[in-house]
């Protein structure tokens, strides 16, 4: 059985690797992009990687929702996999959708200002 310290270490390692992956994604693929584009892509990816979910309904421990959904789907097959993974896909969809909305709003808010003719 996993001890509490082992569980905390595992979660810390996963969160650290997800943050490092997100930073490397920004450095490699979005190096020359504006802040708007970086937020539009980074926020949903961060939500996909960092959203927590219960391992199974009624459990007391959390795990990354993407990992839980994948394991539930792969262990129970396509017929029951979607039903068994709903406890993980609901928060995953909610947080990813919210992050996408925030990314779209950031695109609208961080538009470059246009200079009017005559202004220097």
C-alpha cells in the first residue's frame, strides 16, 4: 500500500513534470508568439495536465484527471470505459473549457493598441 509520504511525493513529481512540460512547450513551439497566443494554448494544456480527479467514485485520493480517465477507459473497454471515466472527464472538461474561455478572453484583452494617425 502507498504511504502518505509516497503519495505526496508522487503528486509533487507529477505536478513538477507537468509544469516543466508546459514551460518546454512554450519555449520550443511558442518562442516567437505573442502573450495572447501563449495563453490561448498554454491554459488549456495546463488544465489538461493539472486537473485532479478521484481515482474512483468514493475514493479518498486524487490523481490527474487525464490519467484517471485514460486508465478507466483502457481497463473497461470502449463499452463501459466512457461511463466509468465520467467522474474524471467531467472536471477535466469543465476546467479545460474554462481555461479555453480564459485564453480566448486574453486574446481579446491583450490586443496591441493601434496608433491613430497624427499620434507619435
